[in-house]
């Protein structure tokens, strides 16, 4: 998508300026500037899509909104810090993240309005296309159907995040302003997600073959395989908490995942696993990654542009000489339980370079202790300061925040895990589920270990797949989809981790060396902790959010 953005940048910004007048969800934003009806926005709704180029520009604007909504961690993913794979800093300026880590998010959390706003911006951008694109003249019905289908997909994507993060939310299908929009039930929101995905599945092509939607042998826009994969995880989520629809939906999840897997194996889709786990995250494979089924694509820029990706080097520790901000770090027990092998080596930094200029094990500390955070460091998404150069954890050169790495939303290895888990949780076993698990684990181990066998029970298959998926995605929350936290959420295991973090036992990380989490967790569990509160200012504007 970056080529079209560069080529039509001035035009895109003109369109965005008009489109966003109608896209901004009035009554849902915390800024009054967004809450004022703008006649230019109404004019765009009435007069846009009057020539063939408008359809491309509207899709371009939609993807710009989507990628902007996925850039930095205050835009997407803060709730995922509640997972057992990720923690944060006990002090510094990390209070917005720390509240999620402590399961004590307040309605005036400084980053919460952004997390909320970005989802609604995507909904409004999608609605603009869904409700108006059909009148574009001199464009094939297939092109219109595909554009509208893509918009339905991204609306479903945004609502899936909303319902997981907040539960009951308003359903907005128009661009008009409704300050008193009622809350829809969780079931109603999920039903909308499924309905939108079905429309997307029927309308997008199996594969794109031409720019700007395809490049280097991979698709940059939503194709049929991406929709099917998304449906698999949505059904998996609906089978679990809070809807608890059980075996029927696990079977539906397995069926959709199988369609993707079969399509990859018979050549319908181009997806394939890399032999080496670490290759998934190299810059060399950034623009032609055949394991990625759906990604958010960025390019390097020297400004805070809407398509500039905040580098995930911010995962590095505060006192590292590379200048990491220590927004997030790995949780210790999860690191301890993580199986050794190439996958673990590519997920966590083998050593950390501290301000003394020396490489240390992550658990190293001075005597007496001097480091505020002593925790594993995620490395697989880190970027070098020089575009196109692979990151080197031994290089002390300071690293910037803005990069061009794709945010990987769904990978084929995840679909293998979803398929196996859904088969197991539906009470079944089959050879394909075992084969899927072994493909993931053999690659992770760097050898044909084949530790999973047809003699496993359905529960054993399901739990093995759940664990493999957690290890495959550890520390990756930048797309806000199918994270470790969302797995824990649907399995109602957040409470268990809350209780573990309250105890915060020391973990033996090396012979005779014990470490524990720096961020304390206190209080008494109740299920409201599974959801974020509605942002305070938005609850004032819409009394239904109180």
C-alpha cells in the first residue's frame, strides 16, 4: 500500500481531510474538535464517489486509517499487557500500561481514549465505503464488491477488538452523529462481526495479482485467506468466554482454519512456513513474507506520519545503551516455561547491552541491586536505526522509534495452532491436527522432534495448541489480534494469572538466581477486570457509557 500512498499523497490527504470529517465518530471521541458536525464532511458523503478514481482513493484512505490505528502501543495493544507473556515498568511514565498490567485500569487512563478512538475511526472509515461506494460510476461490479467487502472486513476487525476490550459497545453503521447511541449486547456485537466477515469472505478475491494490492508475490490487502483465518479465530473466541458457545463453534473454527491450511497446501493460497523461525521477523523478508496471511504495512519516514511505524525497539530495557524506552518486557515465568530452541532464541535477546557497555544475561544485576527492571527482553520485532539493516543486539548505536517493519496480524503458524486447538476442544482428534502441531513445534525446535502423537487425548491436543500459539506470538501485541492475552481471555484464564501475580513468587532463572516481577498486583478479582472501562470524557458525552 505504500506506493499508492506515496504516489497520491497530496490527493490522499485531501480525501482524508474530507473523509475524516464523516469518519470521526462523533460522540465517541474525547476531543470536542471531533465532536462537531462539519458540513464539508456531509458534502463528502453526498458528492464523493463521482468518478472511478474515488473508489481507489477511498480504499487508500481506509487503509491509511487502519495502519494509523495500529502504529504505536497507545493506539493498539495496551490491554494485552494483561497477558502472562508481557509486563512493564514499575515507575517512569508507564502508568497507562501499568494499570493494565495490574488489572486496575481507570476511566481516566491517559492512553485509554486513544485505544478507544482508533477503533471507532476505523469503523467510521469502513462505514463511509460500505454506505457510499456502490454509486461509483464506470467501475466494474467486481471492483465495487471487493472494495465494500474490504471495508466490511475492517469494520469487523475493529468491532472484534472493541467487544473483547470493552464488551458492550454501540453498534454504528452510519456516518451520522448519535450522542445517545445505546450499548449493544456482546452477542449482538459478535453477530455483527460474523456478518461482516461473511460479506468480506464472499466479496474479496482469493488472491490479488496486481499492485497496489499485491507485490513481491504476497498480498498487501485483505484477501479470502485472510478473511477465513480471521473467522477461525473469531469462532474460537465465541466458543469461549463470555459467550461460551462451546463445541459447535469450535467445530466452526476448525472448519475455517482447515480451509486456510488446505488452501496453502494445494496452492490456492501462497502461504508457507519459513524453515527457520527467526526468518519470520527479518527485515529482508519484510516485504515478501509468505508466512504472513494478514499484515499492516509501513514505510520508513522521518516524521510522525500516519504510516510510520513506531519501532518495537521500545520493548528494550530503560537502562540499555541502545536507548530503549522499556514500555514492555517479558514476564519471567512465561520465559522460564518457554521451550528452549531457535524459537526462544529469536523471541528473546540472547544478551542485553547495558549502559556499562557490556553484554549481560537479562537477570544480571549489581550488588547491591541497582536495576529497576530485571526481566527478559523481546527481540523478534526489533529494528535497526538504519532502514533495511538487520537489528544487532550487540551494536550500541542508538535506535530511533520510527521504523518500517510490517505489523504481523495473522501468520500461517497461528492458523495451524487454531485448527489443532479447535479440533481438540470440540472433543475430537485427527491426524491433521497432530501434523499441524508438529509442523509448528519442529520448526520451533529446529529439528524433527515430532513430540505430538495420535495417541493424545482431545484435551491434550487443545492444551498443546494453546501453549504453542502462546509461544509463537509471545510479546507481539502490535496488531491487537489473537495475542496471548486474548487467548487467556477467551479461556477465562486471566483470573488465574491475576492470582499468580498477587503472590509474585520468585522464579529460579539460572542456578541459584531468583527473580520476580517488578510491578505489584493487589486487590480482589471480579470479572469487570476482564474489560476496560469506557473513557471518562466519552462517558460524559454519551450517558449510555456510564
